[in-house]
C-alpha cells in the first residue's frame, strides 16, 4: 500500500490547520477580551491579502516587506474599528453584531470598487518542493507551517509569561474584577483587536499565496474560524488550537479518500456531536 498520498495529505492538513488557527485565534481573542462576536473578521482576513496584492502588483514591492506592512496596517485598522465601532457598544453584543454586519458590506464594497470582482493572484518568492521519504511538499506549505505554528507558540508565551498576557487572561475571566485591580480594559481591547486583526491578515496573505483572492473570500474564513472556536470552546485560545488542528486535518486527509464536500460534512458533523455531548466545547468551561 502506497502511503505517500496519505502522508502528503497530513502535511497539507497541517498547513490548513495553521491558517484556520491564525484566523480563529484572533476571533477568540476578541471574543474573550471584548465579549463580542466580530463577524467581519473574515473581511479583515480578506483585506490583508488584498493589501499584499496591491503592494506587490501595483507598487512593485517585494513579498516579505509587503507582508509585514499589511499585517501592521490591518492591525491599525483593527484598533480604529475597536475605538470607533465596538468600544461604544461593548456592553451591547446585539449592537456590536449589527456593526459587524455593516462592516462586512463596507469592506467588501471598498475592495470591489478598488480591485474589481475578478479573482487576483500574487506570487510568493518561496518556490520549489521538499522531498522526504517519497513525499513531495511545496516549500510554500512548509513556510505556512513554520510561520503559523511559530507565531502560535510566540502568542502563548506572551500570554503565559508576560504581564500584558496575564492581564488579558484576567480580563477574559472577569472584566469587572480586572478593572478594580487597575487593569486598563480599553487598552487591552485595542491590543486584542490589533493582534487579532494582524493574525487574520497573515492568514489571508498565506492563503492568497496558495490560491486566488476575491472580495468574498472572507466568508469561508469566518465559517471555518467559527467552527474552530465552537469545536474548541468559545473564547478558549487552547481550544482554538485543538479545533483548528482537527478541522485542518479533516479537510486535508478526507478529500484523498472521498471529496472536499464530504470532508466539510464530516467536520461540521463533528461539531454537532461535540455540541450535543459537550456544549462548552472540547477545551471550554461551564
């Protein structure tokens, strides 16, 4: 039995997991700190890819400087959105949800008016194929694995080992108590939006280096991110990692034996089972 397709599908699944986790971590971070479901997070993902497209194709910049500029710019957009759109409605999740719906339409139409509705592509300087044990893997996917899981490790170190990270944990568990201890919730919310949006932008950039980009690409990212955080546990960063790994491996492995549609059905079937038997998610709390 030739195991090469199976081994290659595992690596592809891990690469998808890295992208899912980057988007889901940003969404979970905003949810845990701000208490809102930022459903325009998919458009933030899309915006990151389009900024790199504009910088590389229109202005002629190299890919890696464009990547950093895009992450920082989208992070600043997140801070602006937090200050103007979400902070006034922090205690009103329904109004924040409405604002998010409006942002989806605004961001999509801004991109449509500037870049049109046709799919676009940009190239990454990373090329070639890595071969080991008969398995051929593109260096682009290896790069996604290294960057995605490297940033994931860095984020967990920052959360667990720094004062800012500990303040975030305290605010996510009890905002009023954290505020009484002198923790600035407004600053933490802005930081959460900056980091969350920058991670989403990076995920969009990495996905855009593999496939074409289009103005509505954020809907797929949001669907996967929501599935990941529901599966792992709402607001749980560790749960987002577990959920992202599971869904990414399902989406990477099952199409080898069935189809992508059946893989999607299995992934969401797993979510239904988790919600039935463990409503708080795999790593969530009551």
